[in-house]
C-alpha cells in the first residue's frame, strides 16, 4: 500500500504517483546515509497522524494535548512552514506538509486553516504541529525503525518505519531549524 492507502498495482493519479515515488526515496535515504542500528531494543509509544497521505510519528512523551486549530496571525512567516497562533499564548504552529513534502507535492496554495483542523501541542504547549485529522498512539519497537545517519539531508527526519511507510520526526531539529526563540 502507498502512504495514501492505495494498493500497489492500482491505478494511481499523477499526484499519488509523485507522492509514492517521494516516499520510496525517503524510506531508502537513512540506509544509504549509514543509519546506525539502535542499541535500545525496547519499544516506544508514538503519536501517529497523516500529512497529505504521509504517515508521521512523533514520540508520545513529547505530546501534551491535541486541540482545535486556533486562529493564526496573518504575517508572512519565515520559514513558510512556521505560523504563530493569534491567541494570547501565541504558540508556534508547524505546518508539517510544508516542512516534510517537497515543494511540488506540498499544498502551499491551500491555507493551513483549510487543510487542518487541529494542533498537536508538544513539550510545554508553546509549540505544536498542525493536524489534518486526529491522530492515535501506537507502540513501535526501536529495532523496526531505520534511524537517520549523521549525513542526513533532511534534518527534520529522525528515521523511517518502512513497513508502515512512516516517517519519524526529529522534534529537536525542527525547533532548531525554526529558531523558535527568535520567531
């Protein structure tokens, strides 16, 4: 099955084919970069959700709440995948579609408010990731994840779970990329 839920061999639209090709390349990348096996053979609980047909996972221990998408400030953010809530707390909202997908597959012309209905608040609640649909928690064995090597070209990527066509986000790297303190 592809990330969009279509069985391989079924006729795919050109956008589904492009997404499928991107996922194939993404799922191979960590191995090619020399991703090291993880010494910890235990299991970790992750919060899983879909972003434009891509299954995404974040460590559940970093999730503090799942809330409706608040109103957003209208300023032009830099980088484009960061937004700030218009509410008093001004939480930073990451648009995962603009962060994870290449420009030709990202829904840049569709406003975040039209694509997403919620936010997965992380850490202390000062930032979060926009959600298209509510996610769910699942336990994943560390040995089933192919962890990204040190030469990764996608710093937001912690690893992949190829059996599920899933990407694991590196939340610390996302914070560094967005330079949250200065946003």
